[in-house]
C-alpha cells in the first residue's frame, strides 16, 4: 500500500492511482479540516474508483489545523474520530487511529489504545516499537472475546439452528450480526497467530 498524506479530496487519490499500478492499495491520511467536510465523498470515490482501502487519522496535523488542544482523552477531537469510523464502516474501509506522542507515558498510550478500540478503530499507528505490545493487546481479541466468539459460531453451526436469525447462547439472545462479529474476531485471532503474535 501507499499512504498518501493530507488527502483533502478525491483529486489526490485520482492522481496517485494514475501513477501507481492497480495492485497497490491506497491509504489516505485524514488530517485536515477539509477532509472531514468531504469524508463521505473521499471514501466513496476512493473505494469505488481508486483502490482506497484504509483511512489513517493524522491527529497531530488535524489538531494544529483545528487549533485545538490534544488532551489525554482527545475531548476536542472525539466527534471527528467517531465520524471517521462511521464513514469508514459505511464504505467498507479499514480505519487506523493516530499516533500517541509521549513515548515516556506508556499508561497514557495504553488508555488511548483502549479509547480507540472502544470507538471502533481497527488499530493504532505507532511511532516506536515499544508501543506495539499495548496496541496489539487493545486491538486483538482477549481470551473472553475468543470464548464468546467460539461459542456463538459453534451454536449457529449446530443443525437445529440452521436458518435461524436469532438464537440463545449462554442465556443471551444473539443474532446473525453477532455471528458476523464472532467470525471477524476469530479471523483476527487467526491472522495474529499466523504472524506469530
């Protein structure tokens, strides 16, 4: 993939696609106010016409352009983080959270990873290898996530549940949307295992 900085409109994606072979995915840095005003169009045209697969949040540049303060909880930016996730999901794109600058604050990084995972990001960009373990822990499935996913997948695979849209698993009602999420969790775990953790 090629990561394009400062993507604020479809034109940057179109220009990159002209210069690159179709086999190379495009990733867009979303780090300007203009990008957020046109995010739906960027995602739609990018995915349909230019091979865009991923948004990467450029929270540092965005904060400078917004003239906001990046506090620990990113309170000024949370609505935009959510918007990026919603638009990415609507168009079938992956979306990665921005970097955490304070290499000495491992607890802060861990909290920000948890926040990003809670908001629905697929992962977090890092600026140092010592940040990888916390990012992988936040975005990878936990043992409890795996148990739930396996139970849901096993229950829906049972012949008595064939064709059902909702079933009871462990005392709770689960639907096909839960099965899709369980399958995603199992796929993520398999990919992590294949890469050696």
